């Protein structure tokens, strides 16, 4: 899945869990480096972060890493991309 965003915009992105687990903690990153990540908010089965910055024409791979209340750790099975236009 690819999202598009302009360099001056600030937008929220969410990663959700399936099944019975809930999000206890999460970290977000991107490759290549260059995006700015705001405060991570975890609520129930999802983790949300506000992303800004980046370089026009660059496609970033978003890398959420969620830890469930059960202690299990999750990363998305499908790559999520952010293109700065």
C-alpha cells in the first residue's frame, strides 16, 4: 500500500492488530531515514503516529513495530510506503 503526502503536511498513520491482543507499546521508523515522527498513541488494538517531513520524490518504507499486552511482537506482513510528492 502506498500513501502520498507533501513535505509540509503532517498526517496520522495507524497500524492495527488482528486477533485478541491489544497494543501495549510501539515504535515507528522508516527507511531511508528522513521523516519526522510525532508522539505515538496506542489505544486498544491500534497504534497511531503523526508523520511529517521527508524529501520530495522519495519513497519511504514505514516500519511500525508493535508489542502486544501478551508480550508478543508484531510487524506488518504487507509493506507500507509513503511517497513524498
